[in-house]
């Protein structure tokens, strides 16, 4: 699936202005804050998991447009999915942004592919994903400083 630049910008701006699954999540079973010290993005990703299924996921905090849009797209991609599938999507997403491989399974997440050439933007786009993975793995804080 290929997206042109105007379409990419429209999706990013839409998810930045009206993010999906944004706000606190009551009764979360998993939670992890993430911080990108390079640009100041800070997100807390909260999930409700039951029987290895992500029943609900939300994020809260603040960040740049790329970071917020990526978090919004992530919640849409993993909500209702199994934990193993969410982890697989994280790996595919990170590989897309840090390498040259893409996966059609990423669907709308492919709009973020064009930022791969800017390492600081890659950290913005992967922050919420790393916080989600951290939450699923029982971690209590994630920073892109180590990435």
C-alpha cells in the first residue's frame, strides 16, 4: 500500500487534532509511562488485558504531532487484538521505521513509513509503542534516550 505525501499529512493531522483512544483508562491492568527527552514527548499507555486479549487501550499525556498520531494509530491497530499479535505489530512497525522492510499487515500505519529517514522522528513515532510493550512486559518506565 503506498500513500502520497498529502494523504500522509492528512492522516497525521487528523490523528493529532482528534486522537483516538485518548485519555485515562479506569481499571487498567497494565500501564507504563514513556518519555522522549529529545523533544519532550510524554505518554502514559494504559491497557485492560483479559485472557491474553487487549480489551481496551488508551494513552494520555503530550507530544508532537507525529508522536500523538502514532499513539492514536497504535491504539486502533491493537485494540481487540491478542497480546502476541500486538507485540508482532510492534516489531513490524519498528522494522519499518528503522530498516527497509514493510509489512502489508501494518495497514494504515504505513503512512508513517516516510519518517524513517529522520531518526529523531522515529523516536517520536515509536515512543507510545515502546510504552505499550513496556506495559505488557511489566516495565514501569520507558525512555527513548536508550534507543
